[in-house]
């Protein structure tokens, strides 16, 4: 893997996505990942693993595009879930948890139940919204057809990750749903 050849690709994709280019290093991403975005304070770093070279060039570009688009924290947060949806999720969690204050005469059960509901219901909704937004951004830069081919590839060859990374993948929409959301009417 020649990182020096990779830097110009990252810079070009970053320019097209309107993002400051993250640093790129050769390293050991989590098992099953070809490349991974890591955050270090305000800086982002893309770690490229040995299996990245085995991917076709168009898949490499899409993989890098997702990592680069995800490095733009402000836009990812803004495009994830609408404010009204966030308020709705919070209201439901509050309404379900509020009776516990009166039932147990303590705010602790309310806090535990509300936080659990926000994590169990809110996080998947937020993650799905962010994934769909990232797919649209990468499709604008790399092309919708290329992103469709990448999603088909990862549907046939899913990443074999473990632990919290596997949980994060389970919370994401399926590759088929992601591809369907990229239909021309939705782009």
C-alpha cells in the first residue's frame, strides 16, 4: 500500500465533498474493515488496512468517500435527523418515563427509563438518518451507480466485524434499503 498515492485521492474527494482532507495512514483498522475513520479531538484520520488494496478502485473511492464525508462532523450532525423528529423522540421518552417519578417518588427510575428509551429508539433512528445522508453525499461525488455497485458488493461480502463495531453495523439500514433510498427520485 502506497500511502503517498492515496493522499491525492483523499484530497480530491475531500475537495469535491467540501471537507478539509483528513490525514491518511497505513495501519490496522478493526478486523473486517478495509479502512476506518478515527477521530482525534478536532482532527480526523483515515486508517487504511492491508485489504484495501484488494478492492477495485471504484470501491476504494466509495469507501474513502464515506470516511471523508463522515469526517465533517457539523454536516453529519445536521443531516442526521430533523429537529422535529428529535423532539418527537424526546417527547415520547419523556411521556413514557414521567409517570415513574410519581410511581416511585424519585427521578432516578425516570432518568434510567428515559435514557434507555433514547438509546434504544433514538440511536438507530439517528444512525439511519446519518447513513442515508452520507450515501447521498457520496453519490453526488462518486456517482449513484458506483455507490449502488459498492452497496451490492458489501451486501454480498459483508464486513466481518466484532464487538461494538458489529453492533454499529446492525443498527445501520441494510444495503438493499440504502440502495433503494438512492433511487433517482430521492437523489
